[in-house]
C-alpha cells in the first residue's frame, strides 16, 4: 500500500512539472519598432503556449495571432513572435484616482 502511494505521488509530481516550467516565462528584453509600432521579439521556449504568452505580455491570444498568423498552426520551439508592446499601467492610474476620490468623500 505504501509503495502504491509513493508511486502515485511521484506520478503527480512529474505530471505537474511541465506546468511549472510554462509559468516561468520572462518577457523578452528585445524591443523593436515596426512601422512606428513597438513590439517585443519573443523566442518560443519548450512548454510555452499561446495562452501563457498572452498572459505574460498582457495581450490576448487573438492579438498575438493577428501579428503572427503562422502561430495558428501551433507554436514551435525557437519560433520568433512579434508581440505588441503594452506599457505597464502607472501605479496612480485614472481608475485608482477615481476610486480613491470616491472613498475620500
């Protein structure tokens, strides 16, 4: 019984490993301008998905596909993608100021 539980625990540990690897996406440091628009140039690593890239870069999967139609057939390791640059929202954004004003009154 203990052996079965150990084997089962190992199987779960190995099954969860690719999920952790996919979560470890770092934004590319390479930024280029194409026709006046700013893009990240991202090289796909093993285990990365369209969904995980969209989440990391703060854009939708459709936006990534719009600029990289070849990705519709699936991502390949070492494939280069153009991902539109999204500026980080400033800490004191409009909605935050509006919310703060609401609570101050």
